[in-house]
C-alpha cells in the first residue's frame, strides 16, 4: 500500500508540474504594469571596446547603486514564473513589481551582478545563447558557471543557439534556433526552460508562432513599455538599461514607467 501511495503521489506531482507549464486555451484579456529591465554585461569594458560593448556594459558600482535604489524605494523583484502566474492565473504580485533580466550569458553577470542581487534578495532571469556556453570566447559562461548562476536565484531562459535575427533566416532554421536551444538548456540544467528572449528583439508573427509551437510560455522583446498584456505573452515589453543611463537615467526611467 505504501508503494501504491508513493506512486500515486509521484503521478500527482507530475500532473501538477504539467499544469504549471500549460497555457490556458483562452488567455484572459487583461494587462498588468510590470517594468522589465534588460541588461547585458556588468563589468569592465573589454580591452578593445566597440560602440556596442560600450553601450551594453554597465559598471558594477552603477549596477549596485541601481539595485539598491530599487530596494530603498520598495520595488519587489519577481521571477518569470510569477509574471506568468499573474498574467495567466490572476495571481497577485507584490507591490511595485519589477523583473530584472540579462541577455546573452556573459560571465561577468555571475561575478558582478549576482552577488548584489543575492545580497538584496532579488531574483533575476538570464537568457542564454547556448552555442556560446563553454565556447572559445571566455567572456561567456560555461555550464558549471551557468548552474551556479541558477543556484544564485536566476531563472534561465533561451536566447537561441547562435543569436541570429529570427525574421531574417528561413523558417526551418528559425525553428531549430528556437527549439534546439531550449532542448540543450533543459538537458544541462535538468528542468523545463519555458522562457525565451528574441535576439535583438527581432520578431514577426511567424516567429511568434514558432516560439509558441516550441513550448515556451513567455517571450521577451526589446519594445519599450511597462504594460504587459495577457493576450500577448510572446510580446512582452522591456527597457534596455545602457551604460549611459547611470543612476540618474535609471531613476528617471522607473519614474516614467510607473
């Protein structure tokens, strides 16, 4: 009897897990206000900086000041799962919610951003280009470091295999970029990865459909705005946080987003 009960409990747990990752057939027509912040690198500029790397690299002291400002002003960092539950199931969010995200999978996020977020008790999400994990460019995470980042409170999502602009490649190649990256992450991390961010924010209706078919629950663009619509779970808005914003620009952005 104990064995039967155990098997039943395991089966029930499996059903619950499936339910957590199942999208309602008729998404509710409502919206919620959640600013989603998009970072890339947190660290020193590369030895030979480019305009792009200069724009996307936030100094560690500035990042810490930005996160401390959020904490002082009683913003509450949430996870993608919390955002999904709020959009799809009407679950309440804490006051002044904010979602902190990082694109690409740079190593300096583990060493310069994660300790700040851990100290402040803030979860975050990292969208990973899987072909660059354990690759020749040491500015990106390896698999051991990615698992450490997850243990630090980060939710891991997909950012495709090669960071190609999906509307610019063939549908077959785009499908592989979207689905293969998810499969790779799930094999290495041993858990579902239902979160996705479009490379360069580039998307169109065909790409959105591919992301949906690949089994993702939420997908993140680079379109500015803090209003997230339950009817558009694959077109979530984000604010890019560039180096030039500093603390003053960051504060102005959060004030405008409220």
